[in-house]
């Protein structure tokens, strides 16, 4: 909730409203949301094992840094 309890706040809100009216609707550059979703779906189709590979790489980095993973893994 906005509390407009001073003339200064009312003037700032009025100025912001008029600036927005003058600027017009916001436009976004770049891919649409649907295009981003399709790109993600295509990545998953092309890389079905990406999660296993990322997890293996993370485990390897932790081992290199000296972390004991025996308590975290089932095997």
C-alpha cells in the first residue's frame, strides 16, 4: 500500500504518472518467453544427461578441494 500523506509525495506520484504516460507502454527487446522456453526444451532434448554430468563435475570439484562426500552419497 502506498501512503500519500504529504503534498511532496502527491507531486512525486503525479510526476511519475505523467512521465509514464509520456513514455508509453514498456517494450522488451530480445526473445519472447515462448522462445526462451523452446530454447530450454531444445537444450534438454540435445543434452539428456546434463544433470548427471553437472553433478559429477560438482562432486569432482569438491573432492579436489578436500571435501569428504562419503556421508552425502548413497554409494
